[in-house]
């Protein structure tokens, strides 16, 4: 015994009402198959995203558009103020926000630059181990360079 799928066929002598119901059933079945395929692709995407996302970022979920969403705590140095304002929206220091990937990268870049500015003002000297030069302007605009400050 073989299972044959009923299909709408002009050769079948069926009343119009039954043909219409059969056509609607086939449409519903095709939609269900497409929905299953979409769900399978979404699951595959979730798995790929969890494997390929940067190791220091923990993906929380996917938003409505299928983009990954992250939780991030805003960490600003004292010189950085108390918030980051992007497009009129304030992100306050010490608060945790759900961010999409683009916003996450933007905020992390701003935080990094704030911390870099803080280090340049109050931080360690990045040229501490570099040899110092004593440059002086000599006659005729020639720059005299001595290797040390001691002579």
C-alpha cells in the first residue's frame, strides 16, 4: 500500500466545493512547511551566532529583527562625565542596558576613548622607558640633539 498525496487535479471529477477545500488544505500545509523551514533556519542562526560572536561579549537573545542583543554595563572614568549621549538618549554610568551589536560597538568605542583620555591626563607615563632627548635650536635654525639631559 503506497501513500499518495491528494493533489488538485483537473482530471478528478470533484465538486467545486471539495476542490476549494482541498486547495485551502494544500495552501495551509505549504505554509506550515515554510514555517518549519524558517524556524529551522532561525535555530541554525542562533547556534552560529553563539559560536561566532566575540568571546568577550555574551549574547543574551535575538531581537525582533533577528539581530543579537547584548547586556552591557556602562563604565566611564571620572573624566568621562556621568553618561554617554547618543542620538539624544542618555546611557548612564553604572547602569546595565540591552544593546544591539552596532550600538554595543559604538558605546564600547566611546568608553575606550574616555579611558584612554583619562590615562593621558592622570595615568602612567607611556614614554617612561623611552630615551629622553634634549633638543635645542642652534645657529641658522639647526636643531642640536643631545642624548641625555646631563650634557
